[in-house]
C-alpha cells in the first residue's frame, strides 16, 4: 500500500499511523509549502530510532516504510530529497 501525503500549509505536522498497524506501509511526504513541515511518529514509534523529522524547505520530500512491529514500531527512511531536512 502506498500513500502520498502533500502538505501546503506552512508549519504543518504530519503524524504517521502506528507502525504496528501498518506492516510494510510506504508513505511519501512532500513539503509543498513555503515553510517547514514536521513528520512525527505516533505513540512510542520511532523514525530511524529517533523522533520527528523536519522537512525544512519547499520541495523537501521523504519516503518511509513501517516495520509492522507492535512493540518497538519503527519507520525507516527509504529515500528522500532533503534540501533542508533536519533530524529532531
């Protein structure tokens, strides 16, 4: 299953679904705004072992895949164009 999330509001936050409920889900997120877009995991999930990721510039994008774990849920970065992305 593939989802495209396109945000066009500056200062937006995209909250990912729980990784444990979305085994193998691939999500594409693109910053179409003039400001920053924050991508946050749900609950105790992590993105690459950490917290939120900020897509800091217009046209930054990221592709994530979930591991499907009910405990220790992870979203892994598959690819991205990160002109100004910062791991939080």
